[in-house]
C-alpha cells in the first residue's frame, strides 16, 4: 500500500481466510491489494496466479493494469514493488514475482520498469519506514 506521501510503501495488517493451498492464499492477498491500494488502477482484475517450485510467483492481470495505469516512474514502482514486496515478505515460498497481462509477458506497465525480469523485495527507499529502520539495525549489529 502506498504511504501517505504516495512515494513509498506502507504496511497494513489484514486477516485472510486460511485456504488449502498457498496459491489460494496468495490470490486473496493480491485481490485485496488490487482493491485497497491506490497504486493499482480501478477495474484491474487478477486473472491467474501460479507459483513455481523455484519460488517465482506469476501474477496474471487483466489489461486494465496497463490501459488505465496513471504512468510515471513513482506510480509504476509502487505498483510493481507493492505487489512483489508484499508477496515475498508474507510468503516464504515466494522469492520473486513476475507480472503478466492476459497470460503474456509484458515489457513494461508505463515505460519505466523492465517487466521481462521478476522482482522481489522493494528497494530500501520504497520500503515502509519500519522495515528501513529494521534493516539498518540488522546491518549495524
């Protein structure tokens, strides 16, 4: 979820139903993120989610992800890293996230990030403040 400034991520706790597979739990989280986060345009739907044995989560969206995206570097970073960071942090089985649209690889959402590669944790400057201070404390101890 974008923080109040709209330039970094913020944490939000939300309970989800226990499902019989990680894939179904991931879908709940992604659908919640798409509905609640301003970094995803209105009308975007989650089509499919697949997680490989190597820990790559493929998340397939409807075309509105690209067609209705506001553009801009910050907005695109918040969309991509909001998704990838959320999944990597909350699901240990997921190491990286690959974004698809209508089942196909796309080059980019708005021209700023290369989506032919998978993404993981957000860069430090985008992470929630609580995680930034934790990572600095861990580095100094």
